[in-house]
C-alpha cells in the first residue's frame, strides 16, 4: 500500500497455505516486485475473489519482473485497472484460472517474456467487461509462450482497444489458440477495436471435443457490440484437432464484424477446412497469402 516500494525476493519462494487469503496484492503506485516465486496449492476448487488471485497489480507505474507463479486458487497474475505498468520475464504454471488476466480498464501496459503452462483457463487474456469503467487500452504483449491448459484459449483479446500481441507460440489449448471476441451473457463483453496479432505459431489447438473454435476464432457474440480493425498476420497453424472442424473461423452472432484482415496464414498437418465464416459480409473480411503445406491456396 506504500508508493515507491521495491521488493527484491532474492530468489525466495513465498508459499500460501490457505486458498481463501492466498493473494499478494500491489495496490500503490510505482511499486516494483522482482526475483521471487509465488506459490500455492496445486489442488482445490477454482476461486474468483481478489484475495485468491495469486498476484494482483493495481495502481500506476507498477513493475513486475523475474517473477514465477506456481499454483493459484484463481489467476496467476491479475492486472486490475493498472496504468503505465510492465510485466517482464514472468512464468506462470498450474493455476486454476487464467495465467495472466488484464482487466477493469487497465491501460498503457507492456507484457514481454511471458510464459504459461497448464493453466486452468486462458494463457494470456486482455478482457473488458461492459461493467468496467473503460475498456482495456494500449496494451502491448510480446514474446509469449503458452504451453497447454485444461480449459479456455491461448492468447485472447475479449473486448479492448489498441491491443497488440506478437511473437508468440501457443500449443495444446483446450479452445482456440488465438481468440478475439465479444461475448454476451453472463460475461457482457465490450467491443473490440484496433487489435493486431502477428508473428506466431499455433500447434494442436482446440483439443476439447466439446468446444468448436478452430485454431483462430474471431467472434462477435454480444448484441450491440462491434469487432472492428482486427489484423491477424504471419501465423503458422499446425495440427489443429480434428474435432475443431476448421482451422480459422470468423463468426457473427448478434454483434457486428468489420475490417478484419487475415494475412499470411500458413496451415500444416491438417485436413480441416482452412476458413469458415458465419453471418459475415464479404466486404468485412480480407484474406491474402494463405498456404497449406507450403502451397498457396485461395480462401476468399
């Protein structure tokens, strides 16, 4: 709660033994946390409260670096309305919810060198609910590795403005490897505008047979919301699960989709249809330079 504090864990592990109050929380401005592992039990029910998120970051000017999370009753790192923040060289494993969850109008943040494995939900997620004071905005995510989850997607922008994600490797996800969406009840997600996702690989995505996403899914599911100015490019998609039914999908189910570009998508080791669309006007979607096993294909 004190501004300007710098905490250097010197390689120590701080282990929570009681799920209900297992959170470390940074609430003041200009606080730095570095060189520490935050641990919790790997077993137990998924929880939702602030006191169960392993590391909470609020305030302005927070700096998290060289931090590992091993176990969490909820998310590994929960960025809640933070401003001008950074997460660098962060490793999250075995959480019961998301690996890294950025929400509540967090803005002007940089996440780099992020790895997650065996999370209970999305690997790295930027999420903007309609109840939030404003959408998450001006968030840059780079150098991300997502290695498996028991539920959810790999990297996601679920409501948000001016979000960039690049240089990523996503593998063995329950749902889509890349997910850009608005969602209706019970989540009530805000619109998406100016999102760029580029230079990455997605391997063995959507392995939950009860979920039909594909490796990449753009989805407008909340009535009255828009998905606009989304560019996904320079992505290699490998070995998408056969139960995903397609590799890439753009679906409109109550919202509006416009100005979506899917460029330089390389598909390998798959017999699934390259692209599926639903209720998306042709002039709202642009595709170019797609390939299947090294040969150019036309998906228009």
